C-alpha cells in the first residue's frame, strides 16, 4: 500500500468536481463600449452553444456559430472565428470591426445537464413509465 505524498491531490476526489453554472444568455445584447467589454462579451459568446449575430462597424450583420477566438494585445490583432448560418466557410472577424453582438440563437446545451436528465428520469419512473433509457432529444 502506498502512502499519499504531501501536496498530491487524490485522483478519486477529482472525479467528482462540481460543474460550472451556465448563464442564460439567449436574447442578451451586451453593451460594447470598451475594449474589456468587447473581450468579455466575446468570451461568453465562445462558450454559448447557439448562434450569435455580429453587427460590424460597416453595418453588415453576420449570424453564425462562434467556434474559436484568438486574443492578441489589442482589439485589432484579436479575431473571432465563426461558421456563418448561410454558407459553409469559416470566417474570421477582427474584434476591432465589431460594433454590436447579440445572442440570437437557442442555446442547444441549456437544460442538458446530467442533473436535469436525472430529474426527468425520476419523474417518468415515478409516473410508472417503462423502458426509460438514454435517448437523445431531437435537434430543431
């Protein structure tokens, strides 16, 4: 039997780390007055599992799914990468070109936690339903 070393975390304890609370961002339109507000809003947009609408300073609106962002020292050398809703190419947009951001799509991960599934399962079981199993929900 091995003796635990000082300062070493027990891997069994890591298996049960608490999850992160998710914000409901659907419909949110953040203020983008400063560089820090732009960076913070785009970080949230990266974590959002739905489409966003970016309004560029040119007036063009682009709706799509943000899959990557690359932050630099300034807004001009930071970019967000997304799959536009119309088209199949990836595009990159400089943070400095973004005038507004809207969380316009449905967050496909909302309510999909293990705890939410277990609650539904327990409700179905209590109602006497049979053959309850893990079945994916249909995507719209």
